[in-house]
C-alpha cells in the first residue's frame, strides 16, 4: 500500500509540474468568435453550408485543389479585410489582414475585447501573458483545444507591426 501511495504522489507531482510549465494559454474551439458587421459568429458555426448565411455574400469565392488535401478542393471566401477557407466543407483557415473583422474569445463567461488589425499588442499581453512572453519573429501563438482540452493542431497567430497587430489568423496546422 505504501508503494502505491508513493507512486500516486509522484504521479501527481509530475503532472502538476507539467501543467504548471505550460508556456502558453489554451483556448477551446467553442470559445472562438469572428466578428463582422457587428455580428459575432462562433467558429464552430462556420462551414461551407453556413458561411454565406452568417457572413453575407463574399467579394469572391475560389475553389482549387490543395496540395495536402489530395483531390479534395479548398474553398476560400474573400471578404473586405479577411478570408475564410474550408477543406471538405469544414473550417480550415481564417486570416484577417484589414479593418472590418476581428476575433473575440469567450473567457471567464465574458466575450473579450475584439482583436483586430491595428489593435495594440497590450491587448494580447493582457489576455494571453504566457503566450506573449513566448513571442518570436512569427508572432504570438495561442493553442486551440477541443472541448475536452486536447490539442488538435489548431492555433491563433497574431503578427505585429511595431506595437500593433498586423494580422490575426486561425489555422488548422497540418502535421
């Protein structure tokens, strides 16, 4: 019995140490929102069947094969200042490069301030201090998990121009 207690104690210490050493904050997919024309749309609601009804008609839609998707096609919806891409009908990528759209996050049961092009980097420091501390030349990454808290290879990336956000991007990272 004593060996089991010691084993459980050591396991608990190892797991708590591993979790306390996480260098970035984690967001769940159901916490992510795209704001456009005053409307907050959950990322989980965006797919080929809903994009136009939720965001309106895009400036352009392109369909083309994607190297890693084999024969499947990528559909990209172009709006003023951002684009949304799907693969096999599912959300794959959102890239905000101009004014008019933003990302918001449900944190502690409250929607965050919008993260948009031109916003101060201080906003990221405030909401994601650990991730901001890991900032590199590619920007700041916030890892996305599924509803169980398991990483699925998705992230939000913030890039900068000076002390302001230059682009905000959601991507499913291919392995």
